[in-house]
C-alpha cells in the first residue's frame, strides 16, 4: 500500500526524523497526530511469518496485520468472537468442525478471502512445521494427512481432529497467531524452492488485518499503515511506528519529551520518577507469565511432601510484592494465569515461620537441610532468591544460590540436574491445556525419555491421578464442567506437586495522557493497535 501523500507536512517531517533516529527541536514535544509511536524491545523477532513467529514482539505485529477464523475481543478478555469465519460448528461425532467464511473480506492485495485460503493457511502451518506448529499438530495433523483432514468446499472450511476434544480447546488454539489466514495467491507467487513463501513472509505481510506492513528493519523499527474498509472497521490511527528502544531510562526520556506516545519498557524506578508528570499515565494489567520454584523429585529430601509444604509456608510472597516487586508482580499460587478458563485466585499460602518449622520437624529430614537453588542472572529473580534464602534460613533450610546466565540455568533444568530452580513460564496459546499439559503431563518419567518440553518431566514428577484428570479435562465438551475440572486440578497440584507458584507478572505500560484505548492483550491475547486513539 502506498504512503498516504495527504500527510500534513509537519507530520511527515516528524516521521522522517524519527526514522533517522532523531527528532527536530521544533517537533520534539509532538508526534504526528495520525501516528502512534511506541518504544519497546523488538530484537526478539525471528520472523514475521505468522506460521513461524513465536516471540512476543512478532506476534504483536501479526495480531494487527492478520486475522484468524475465530478471534478474541480485546475489550472483553477471553471472549471468543467471529473473525474471518462468521460462524462455526462441531458435528455430533465431536471431531468434525466447520467454519463458514465471512463474505466480502479482502486481503491487503485486494484478493478476496476464500475458504481455500483458510484451508491452505492451516495446512501450511503443518507442512512448514516451524516452532508454533504443535498448536495445530496436537490435533493429529501431519504433513502427510493434513490435506485430507483440513478441506474446503465453497465458502466452508472443514477440519477433522484425530479424536474428540473440548470445542473450546480447539477454538482457543485457532485464535493464536499461528492460526492466521494468509493470502494463498500472494504467498505462493513468492514461493522459493518449495518454501511456500516463508522467506518472503519473514519481512512482508499478506493478511487481512487492520494494518499492513510499510517497512521493517530487524532490531530497529517497523511501520504499519492502516487499510481502508477493514471488515472490523477502520483503524483509528493511520500509522503505527515501532521503535526498538530496550533501555528503560531512554524510554522515559523520550516519553517525557513527547518523542514517543507509549513505552512498554519502563522500569519501576522510571515509573516512580514520572509519578508527578501530569502528561503521562501508567496502565497496569496482568500478563500471562507466572514465576515459580520447582523441586527435583530425584533428590530425596525434596521428594518429601512435608518439606515441600514447609517451603510453601517459608516464602514471603506479600513482602516481596510490597517492596522490590511492587507493581511488577501479583501474588499468584496456581499454574493457570488469572484470565484463563478455570483459573483460581485464592492464595492460601503466606509467610509462617513457625508452621514451616513444625512441618520440617514432622518431615524427619536432618536439619539444617542444605539445598542449592539455580537462578537466572536477572535483577528481579536474584532479589526473589535472596528473599527466599533469608526466610528459608529461619526455618532450618540453608539455601545456596547458583546464579548463572539463562541458557546455563535452563540447560541444567532440562537435564534434571537441579535441586531447586526459580523459573518463569508463559502460555503458548489461550487455553488452559497450554499450562496444564506442561505442569502436569509426564508420559514417561525415565531419564531416557528426555521430554524436555514437559515441566513435570524436568522435575521427575509423577503426577498420578492428576494426569488422568488433565487428559479428561481437555476432551470435556461442556465448558462449565471443564472450568470446574481445571479448578480442581490446580488445587490438588498447588498442594501436592513439587511446584511452588508465587507470582503473576503485570504488564505496565507508560503513555502520554492523550492516548486512549490501547490494549496490551493481557493474559490471553497480543497487543491491539487498531482501536488506539490520541
């Protein structure tokens, strides 16, 4: 799409200056009126092909340049709404899903959106078999069978799964970025050596979203431009200009000067420093990340239920969130983030030194208990670990901290060589099975199995009946019953497993006060630009 030549001269000058990395003095306190300028760290982008991208920044871009058959409503977190499919249904057999395409929708190229494009897109995910493909292949699709399992006829797409699942599970998975519908004609016109346009889509877009990609410079910036006549309604602002600005202090400076409208990288210190600035506000909502401590069940003392329970009572959850984690984390003690189907909000554990001491006495282990905890070398994690080291010492546990780079700590964790480890986890798709399968499912507890994608396996944890309960929950077709099942699973897991979930991360976004309706996506979705105004 060509750049709108009706831009006001000042706005065009400002945008050009931003692209050059500086803002002229005369425009330093004002971004272009029709452009949302954002500061964020975007060097995690590996690809912007929606069937390959699996990083936060990449999926944010995709959420605004592509649509899916089933969508999430950014104004009503977690609510499924029609997307490129105006309606859908599942047959009595529980495996045959049909999606009727919304009429009159076009891709950015002008090509009409057909059921053929939708079927091709889902087939393409499976055939490419990039990192996020498992979100669809878990339904039994393989490169060999996918053209038979996902088909189209007229304005209808039909998808057959390998067994009956909870329909909400299937629909939630289709809202993920990997479910994006691409323009088959445009993509295949850019095929190179049978890659189905993958190389081309790493730096171009071919979707139906409210925006199209105007320019992209890896680890530097991208510009999106609004489409006219989008099926959901035109975007409120003509452009989005994303600048790679990873440093919190730099974000604060540019935000206070008015050189950016929004910062997604400001630190707690920066937020406190801007508290008196009437031109800036900070909005907070829950993110999907949870922080937890896990105990290797191959270590005898850590497999003792009384020791694990004592540890739960020896952590100062509230104290941490009221001091160095203030505003960054919320106390949370279950594996599903708040906002997910079946999430629970009760936090029964708090710091109780005497109760923890009594439980350790009951455990029969020799005291003091000497344990190593592996921690990634980042400020908030080392602060958490030092707090735990202090309170654990008060109950008879000497905690030695092993602080190292993230790759080293993860390598040890995936090899089951840790004692305790402090980690974080973010969901892969907006359905409770995403975390339930990870924290509970362990199909083979042997070292040889190397099921490194399972956190249960990493901790040599045999979940027993919890695994059976989780396998039943993912196929329960009644949503209310399914919700109740996950609630029960989490309570049992919270009280008996070797996982101690402590916190859920907060999204904190600093913005100029004239910015309205900017949605970060919360726990289940990606950021939304098309509703933003200023």
